[in-house]
C-alpha cells in the first residue's frame, strides 16, 4: 500500500517558471524524502526533511513539512528542461526504516 | 564511486519461466533493498537486508519470489514461475546501514524492466 499521495498527478510548465508539488500522507513519520526519476534512469534522492523541521532548502529546491496537516510541498524555482521527470515523496515511519512511496507527479518543463 | 549496479537492464520471458535479477550495492553499504515498480506507480518494497539477514520480507510473495544475499554484498532476486502480472521494473537500492541517520538516504540502481509474455 502507498502512504504518500502526490498532487497534481501531472504538471506542465514553461522553462523559468516555478513548479510546486504537494504530498499528503496518513500516519506519523520520522522523515519525509523527495526523489526524482528520469525516464531510463533510477531514482535519485533530492532532499530529506525530518519531522521536527518545517522547511529545508537545497539549491533551487525548497521543501516544507506540516506534520499537523500531514503534508509536504516541493518547490522547484526557475525550472529548466532538465527538471522534466517524475517526482516522488517517500515517508519513513521510523520503526523499520521502510520507505513508502507515493504515485508521483510527472513534471514536464517546456523549453 | 560506482553506484548500485543491476543486471540485466531488460528481460523478456514467457510466463511460467524462471527469471533472476542481480544487484551489486555501493561498496560499504550494509543495507540492501529490492523494490517493485509498476507503471505509473511509486516503488513498493519487496525485501530489505541488513548484511546477509532479511529483516523485512513481509511484502515478498514467497510462493514464487525468493531472494538471497549470501555474503552480505551482492544479492539475487528470483521469480519462479513468472506470471503475466509480474511485468514491472525491479529496483535495487542500498544505504549505509545501522549507523545514526545512515538509513535515511537510499541509492537506487537503474532497475531491471521485466516483460512477461
């Protein structure tokens, strides 16, 4: 079963615009992670935010976490065509280091 | 540093045939994971190893799936016999293991795309 649900399922934007993806989950977590998957390539870890953190930045990425609403958002600023990929949130419940992935958001950045 | 290596990258078999996937994790990574990813879905954990011990195989369909990690390094996932519904991408991942916080980031291989006809 999948805990995280990303929204929207698909997003199409122009290069230079910002992209925002949301993730909702159901049970308490130890941390929440975002991964990117390009076609033909494996999953790549982007950023991790712990349950006691509210916001985290990494380059053009900004992640927020609201544990009271059980939700997270990933913002990609100044998007590039190379950002075209599927983005997954994954929750770590903490008890057995098991990551539970959502279905992903397919982001298309048009040049 | 080499990443997680998986082979083969693609496999096409007929139903009821056996198939095996191989994974070599990043050197020094004690924890190894096998995931299944269906089209349009996120990965789902099949089994997790800490060194050579399978510590979570609750999602592994044990009637037809088996896995081993004999020396605590590389691992093999087998399906016998394969069914049409097994068509998917099989991903292997590894992480540092039982160190403080070291379970956090998982490094994924490119996956094996299995097609069962």
